[in-house]
C-alpha cells in the first residue's frame, strides 16, 4: 500500500470510472486495475461495486476513503516540510557550539552564511566539547563549532580560527606586566574551569609543564563566570583572549611560549548531510 496507489484510489472515488482515472493519472488501465486489486486484497474487502465499466464506491470504500485522504494529506505535508528543511537555500541547520565562542565566532559564522543564503534557518545549541561530539554521534545536531575531536572519534573536523591563550589577571594586579611567565603566578589563587571542561585539561597540562600544580580557589564551567571572578580580583587564571575586550575584562598576557587553542567545525562523517548542511560546510571551506 503506497502513496501512489492511495492517490489512484481517491481519483477512482471521484470519477468512478477506470478509463477516466487512467487518463487523469496518465497510467495504463491495466496498471490501475492491478493496483486496485492489490489494494483490495491487502484490505480483505472490495471497495467498489462493479457495473460493467462503471464503479460505485461501496461502504468499505467510503470508510477507507476518509482514512486514505488523511494519509495522503499527512504524507504530502511531511514531504513538503522535509523538502523545506533540507533545501540548501531555505533548510534548517542544527548547529552546536562551545560556550566560549558564543559571543564572537557564532555570530560571525551565522552572519556570513545568512548573507550568502538569506532563507536558511539555524537551530542553536551550546555545550561542552564532550557533549557536542556526543550529540553529533547521536544525530541531535548537524555540525558543531568546537575544538578538535578526541582521538579515535569518528567525527571530521576542519579548523577555522585559533584563540590565543593568556594569563588573565585583575587589572591592578602587581604581576600584570608584559613578559610574565606562567610559573611566576604559581603562588596565586587560581580561578579554574571545572574538571568536566576541555579547557581545564589544557590548563592542567600547561601548569604541569611550568612545574607546578595550581592552588584552586574557585571552579566554574562557564567562561563568563571565570572571567568575572578574575576581574573582581579573586584570583588569576588562563583564558582564551576574547575577540572583543570590554571595560570590565581582566588583563590578558599571552603565554610564553605562545599557546593557541584551535576552533573549527565538526560533523559526523558517517551521516549523509542534507543539502543545506552540505552547503554550509562548503561555505566554511570544510
């Protein structure tokens, strides 16, 4: 029982004539007759009274007609909605992103793509790196703006930007001078990211390389909270330098030697992207 057969059945209900329906639907009468026979066999009941070449819808046909009309209407609407979602010019892109890129990279990427494809729609979802890659695997998002995937992860990744990692200190801090080395803040209270975040692992590695373990005063998963606590004079930390500095920002001193945090677009290589997602990835150079 397919949509085409249901459409032919509904047409037969209107014309009550095999020849007229065959002409309207541009199909051979024999093909139409076999399709109707299969439908009636499938349902276990005849749907029409036969009077020579004429047909008359019987009580079973009348009952089935109501449901067939609703089914065809629902399937037609579903097809239209899917086509709208996947159309490269008007479709939907489910984009995940790290909290730390929500204020700069996400608006930039969305603006550039909307300039090229004004009808496109985005559904945004922010999370941590581990969450974004899990959502990609589960099919909950189409792409993500995120750091490179963990080793052996099936996702594909294409680099877009690099964030400069800096020692962040309160504005009036006596150590807030150019050329500061990470080891020089080893006795300062640290405002750290929570162990569940990607940045925490990066910072722990940098501190170990500098020969110390930081004394952590506060932990947070939110980059805005870490930045605010440092700016309030409650400690120091390591932060990616924001693209736009605001009046209440801490002092950012680049790590020596320089350390960069790569940010790119990731997608599940095992899934077939919709035309809208494929165009988005192409636009980003992926």
